[in-house]
């Protein structure tokens, strides 16, 4: 069977992780959630009280942490941090941490090494442009900030988590701005990526569109 890599980029809350998980299971591929990697760096630097201005301390931290995945769980130095890295304060801090060149350099190198044997579905912001410019399938998922905020709000509602729609919406807008205006590897569609606007599509419909592209590439 031909081995390929798939790059899935797009803004926060567009459903990259869910789609990537489904497609990885369906096609016997491995899902690499690069956002989770940046989130782990943010969590580790907060816990170790490392100032983002202190490059030396940050480099030491980057050399000392181990990020691993097992099914849908994320481990930081062996500890299950799947839920901890999704906290709202970590999401906001990660967006800052992800602007730092030394952090991006290290993460991109790890991601390229991990996926060199192919058979990966990698989701993030700079996968099609920087991490895997030669990926066989490149997708750029979009959805209006309103559609994404509504989805997140309904998700919280279903889980019984109290939340405020306006705060969720403003957080999404702020993170979009930060992710697409940073100097290095901003959120950007690769020229050869296929853009899918998911605002009015269900997750099943998005999955089928991407699956068709995978089938063609295989
Ligand atoms: O995909 P996510 O929401 O878990 O990403 C968390 C943060 O990390 C978000 O602010 C964007 C950043 N990120 C990035 O800069 N590059 C990536 N490849 C993945 C995520």
C-alpha cells in the first residue's frame, strides 16, 4: 500500500482534530496533533515558571521535555495532560508561546522527524507551508468565527460545562488574529492546499470530502 502524509491546517475550533482522528482511524494512519505539542510547551513553561524572555531557560526546558501520544491521549514527561492542556488559560498562553522562534524550530524538527516514515495525518497551522511542504494531500479547513464559536458553545452545553457565548467568540477572534499575524509560520493556506469552508457542513460531510481526496492520492 502506498504511504502518504496528509497536512490539515486551519484556525482554532474548526474541527481539525476531530476530522484528523476519524480519518486516521478509518485509513489506519497515525494522527499527529501539533497544537497539543505547543500546548505541552506552554503548560511546562507555566509550571516551571519560565519567563518567555529567558531564551536559555526556555531552550533547556525544550531539551528536557518529552511529549508523547497514545491513542487520543497526550503525555508530558509520562503524565497524562490531555485535559490540562485544553484549559482556557493554557489555550490563550499557547498562542503566545507559539510565536517564539526557538519553540517553533524545535517543534517543527520533532514533527518532521516523527513523520519521515509517512502514514501520518498532521494537523496544525503551518503543516502544509512549513512542516510538510511535500505532503501528498493538503487541506485548509475554514469556518466563520461565528460558526466555530457556536460549535464550541454547543459542545460545552452538551458536556454540562457552563460557558458564555460572547467570551468564546471573542477568544476565537483574538486567537485567530494572533495566529495569523505572527512573524514566523503564521496561519496561512499553502498555495497548493485545497480549502474547505465547513461553516455549513456537518463533521460527517467534511470527513467524506477529505476521504475522497485521500482515496485519489492513494
Ligand atoms: O490546534 P490548537 O488549538 O490545539 O493549537 C493551539 C495553539 O498552538 C494555537 O494558538 C496555534 C498554535 N499552533 C501553531 O502555532 N502551530 C501549529 N502547527 C499548531 C498549533
